[in-house]
């Protein structure tokens, strides 16, 4: 039996996929990503935040067996936890709830005050490292990031080559606020309950504030700090995760 040809480097595979799907819809990208050998074993990572329902609904129509990794940092809003549970049941999703390591919490943040003096360490403890462990065995993961969110997301492509050899798939990269709103209306999807209270982006309770209508939607995340990402999407020396098989 002839040996299978080795896969091309991840950067080449991402470039090929981006070229092929440049003019396709986000739902087309998602449907292809969950079955393409160039992408590999895949999971979705969702915060069940302000706009998460769009991508979750897309996945429910494509393949409900795909794992959806939800990180319960144990500092989330009660509304987020209820929304997650209700939405997972409504859409029939295969949700895997991920929590921080109990031993590490007792050692590093027994009083739940780490965020007050080292917010990056808190994110690493409660979100980055738990996700790192949860992604073991996967070659790729689906994110809900969008270009319009700005910052490091402004140049997003559908397929992204991670420096760690794991591919990120961003089906909503080209969605804007109107696209999100129209999709939710057309599919009669429930919004996160905190959106109507002035939270266009929702994270952990201590690090999320309301944002004014004239502010960036993520202005309420880590307000007043030189930080606009929790760390799970960094690749230049931060939060680097290895894939099931090194394919670089």
C-alpha cells in the first residue's frame, strides 16, 4: 500500500484554503473546515458571549458532534452560565465545560484576588492554561473573532496558521455588526442577556464593564489596562499551544 503524501506546512495549507474560500460565506468555510484533512481534528472554542450565538447556530446546522469547548473561569457572570446552559440545550450542542485546575487555584489565587495585581497571570491561570490542556488532541480550532473588532483582529483571514502548528478557523472574520444582527434576527436567536444592559462584549465579572455606544465594542474589557486580549489568541511567545501532531 503506498504511503500517504506528507501534509504541506501549515502556512501553505492556510494560504491555499484562504485562496480557495476567499469569496465564500462564513457558513461555507465552517462546513468545509470540519471535514477537510488539511485542517485536521477540530473543536470550536466559545465564550458564549455577546455574539457567540451566531457561530454556535452555524455549527448546529453543520455538525452537532463537533466539540464546543467552553471555559468556565469561575469568575463569569451568572447570566453567562445560564445562557450557556440554555443555548447548548436549545441548539443540541456537544459542549465540554473546561475549568481551571483546582490545585493551581488553591496555590495561586485562593482568595480570588489575583486579577487585582496581575491580570495577565489571572487570565493564564483561569483561561489560557485550561484551554491549552483542553486542546490537546486537536489540530485546529474554530474561533468567533471578527475583523471589525479591531486591534490584533483587524487583518483576520478565514484560515490562520498558528505559530504552534495548530490552525485557527475564523468563519466570521468578515462579518460586521449588521451581519451579526441580521443573522440573529433571521434565525430568531436569543441574545446574551447582558447585551441589553450595556455590555457589547462580555468576559469575567472583575474585568468587564459597560461600554458607551460611541466606544469600541471591546472597550469594556480590561478597561484602563494595556490589554485587549485574554491571551489565548497570542502566538508571539504567548499562549502557544501544540497540536495533536506537529505539522509545521
